C-alpha cells in the first residue's frame, strides 16, 4: 500500500491502523508564518522525545517556508531543515508502520506522497554490564546487552577493518526483529555465508525473541543433542571468531551472539586462553577435556567396574564399598547413583531460578541435606556422593553452557547400559557416542576436527586444540577461506 | 549439507589406519585360536591376493557378477562365524547390544567409519602397549597346523573389503596399503608372543571394541548390498 497525496487520508489510514494505543503520539505542527503544516507521529515508549522536541518540532516550527511547490518543501525538509543524522524517505505504508514500531518518527507533508522517517530510537536498556555466565580471570569483562546497535559497536571497537561487514535483515512477522549477520568479507567462506543467509531467509515464524530460536534452525539438519553453533555473551570471543573466518549473528533484544560454524574443540576454548601464557593455558585446557570425559563417563565407569565379575579395583577398596553397602537401603548402586544425580539436577535448576539473595543459601542447605543427611540416613553410600560431586564439578569446568547441557543428558545414556551390561555396556555406549560424534558435521567441517580429517588443513588446527602453540606461531584455521595457505594468523 | 571441504572420499591415510585397526581387531579376537603358522599363512595369502589383483582389470561382466555373489556369501558366512565365536565370550544381552551398536555404525557413511578409526587408533595402540608391558611371559612357539584355519582365513583375509571399497578412497595407492598391512602384521606377531589373560581390563575393552568394529564392517557391506550401493562397477 502506498501513501496518498492528501495528508488527511494518510493520517486517517495511519491512526486507523495503530488504533487505541495510549503511548501513540501524533501532532500537526505549522511552519512559521504560514498555513502549511506537517504531521509527526511516534511511540513515546520507543522514541527519544527530547530529540524530537529539539531537532524536529522546534527546528521545523521556526523555519520559514517560501510559497513554493510542496515537492521543494519536502526536499528542503530532508536536506536542510531537519538537523538529525538519519533521515530516509519512503512511500511504502507497511515500511512506515514497521519503522514507527521500531522507535522512528514519521513525518507527513500535505500534497506529497512521500513520508520522512527520522531516526529517533531510544530504548530503555540496562547498558553494558559484566559477564554473568562466561566470566574469567583475565581478559575483558564486558558482555553483550539487549540493544543490537550497542553490540555491533562492541565488535566494531575490536575489529577496525573495512572488510568487517554487517548485513541486517528483519525476521518474525509480528515482532519484525532486527537480525545482524557479521563477517569479514575477505576471509569468510562464501558458500558457508550463502548457506547461512539462505537459511535465515527461509525462516517463517511469527516471532523471533531470542538468538536461541535461530540456533534450532541451524542445528536442525542432523538430529543431535550436541550443538553445532556456539552461543556467547562475550564480545571478545565473538570478535575472535569473526577473525578466524566464522560468521556471527546478533538478534535485537538478545544479549547473546550465535557463532557459526562450530566444532567440538571450539567449545573448550575460553577467551582468556589467549590472555595467559601458553604453558599455563595448555594445562588448563587439557584439564577441560579431562573434565568433559569425567562429567560424561565417571558414573557409568564406576557402575561398570563395581558390577563387573572381574576384579579391576584393589581388594581393600572393594571391601570398603561392600561394607558401606550393607548399611544402605537400596540394593542396587544404580538406584543410589541415579537418585543422587537427579537430586543434584533439581538443585541446579532451582539455583538458576531463585533470586540471588536466597539462591546461595538454598545451594548450601540442599548440598547438606542431599549429601550428608542422605548418607547418615542410610540412603546412599559416601562414595556415591563423591562420584556425584566430582561429576558435577567437572561439568562446570567447561566454558560453554550449551555444550555442558548436552553432557548432562549424555551421562545418563552411558550410565544405563553400564548398569545393566557392565563393562561391555559402558564400552559399547562410549563407542556409540564416538560414532555419533564422527558422523556430525558443521557446514561441511567434521565436528571432531582436528582430531579427525586433520589433513584437510595440513594438521594446522592441532595448534589450537587440546594444546595451543604460542600466538605468533599459529596458522590460519580451517574456518578461514585461505586455510590451505601456510600464512601466519 | 555443504561439501566445500570435499569429504565424499576418505584419504589414503585414513584408509591405512582403517586397515591397521581392522587387522588388529581380527587378530585380537582370534589370537588364542590361531598358531604362528596360521598367522603366516594368512598374511602370505593376503599378500598373494594383493599381488594378483594389483594389476588385474576384470572386464567380463559375468565374472564380476560371480565374484560379487561369492563376496556376498563370504559376508554371510563371516557374520555367522563371528556371532558363533562371540557367543563364547559374551552373554546374550551383551551380544544383542553389540549387534545394535554395530548396526548403528553400519548405517553411517564410510567417512564416519574412517573418522572413528582415526579416533580409536591411538587408544588401541596404547592399550596394546599396556597389555604387552604388563604380560612379560612369552608363549612357546607352536608349529601345529590348525584345521580350523578355513574360517579364520575367511575372516582374516578381509582384504577383499579393501578392493571393494577402493572407489571410496582418494588417491588409492597399493604401496601405502602394503605398508599398513606390514605394520599391523608386525604388531600382531609381537603381541602374539605374549601370554595374555582374558581378565586384563584393557584386554576386555579391546576385545569389545574389536568385536564392534569387525561386526559393523560386515553389516555395512551387507546393507550396501541390500540397497544396491555395491554393484559390478566396484570391481575394477
């Protein structure tokens, strides 16, 4: 639908569409010493009223307009009289509605079928704050916020390269959410970028309220609990990923960025890995991989070994376990272990939802009740509590919360076969897990790269996997489009 | 899925690793049943077959069909002998779960198998090394000819899989394959000089992994026959 030349019709159509909204503001304002007027409209909850008053209303109402044709007045408004930075013209009525709902101000003029869209957005925001989920000892502490423009600014501050491109689209038929696709045009894989853009353009939803909605679309090609894209709240991590040749996606109203593609090793990298000396970081990074193995396999391995007919553990240890088990109500160690693990899952979930002042208290109380009281009541053995505690602590050692969620489910899938089939069940379930991981790909890159198919990039990606070499010795990673070249990063 | 990294064929390095893991898996299962002479006969037969097929191009379509039929019979027989042999080591539930796990791997692509072999390669070798270090006793060399050699040859001479899947390998090079076979044979011969008990933790893990790998390879070829992925064109 296009605008009409008659301003009254345009006003009527606009006010009919908007309807009864208490925060909708509209005014007719006359130019100085003339009967000609202009009409502005905006939502006071979204627009910067001070800017509108000063730069639009005051500025235009004091302007003297000559008695010339309206088209000249329109051009004069656009190019000379309006002193704001962002001004665009349009005749598209749907665009006008979208922009006014985004916080812009609309200006109609009589006898003119074009409207001006003036940039006056101002949203209530909490500003840039510290990282809540991915905190660390070294490195920057700022995190993304809900305003996409602030987030793009945080990335631009870190990458001052003319090749840094930010493409913007609108998704969600009702929410009309702004989505930004950020990449370095000279190093990104064009095929991957095109595939991402095509996927985004194919999204047909009513609403996009968070970047997590998009993650489901990108991970939908292969069914798996493992994420094939990375969510992060850190601008430095996002900038680092873009510099590797990956693509970052930001969604308005979401304080997270989505990074594509992602392999298993990227989930074990923390941004502070490059802030500390590589000797220390190599130790910590290898500890994370070990923690992932513990978090997934320890409960299953424990059950497999104690239920096995063969005695793999020292006799004294076995006797101790047997002695403790005599005082326990449950006959099976499997029931003990699974009840403790589920109790801990409940505590974790409760801790996330509770308000900060009482969250910590509940954690301590829950730990005492679940741990000590359960052991004293004869419900579980102390060794099971220790296994559960080590498993839980190990899972929190991994930097990426999305990946940790997958491991939380995985440990039960390994625990159940180990409980019923012993060591065979444990080994076979680990083999099934490895098979599944080997079959996964993220935009054509094997998920377990560089541990498999490392020759694609001449094994250069081993330099930043379990161990990392010194920064000045690193080569280009596989995500970059000239990865086969042996240039230093 | 984007195939910009050209993952449709596996590399020759991955294929070498698959050969080594395959031969080690087979030998771990049969190591107590075959003597040195069996082992040497199998290796010589394999090398003999390689030398014959190295430069042979089968042009006759009927001959290709008969070979394909022989191959299918071999897979079914090998499957039967494997399950019969494994039933001596595992319970019914464990074999059922082993079968499910093997079927899961066999439904995946050849690339997945190659990647899994890469992942298992070093743990396999490390576990073997630990077993060898912990078993200092040396077996007496036996030269008895074992009449049960026929099923062993059927299973051990798995190099027919090699020729059937060469189209899935980039830059197929027979010399590199021979290198892999010799490496595996050396490891097996060294391993077979040790008297190993079945109660060792690493031995049991390796046995389970080997059975899984071995069974899944047979399933893989069987499934490809059933969905007509393997045809006369696979025989060069």
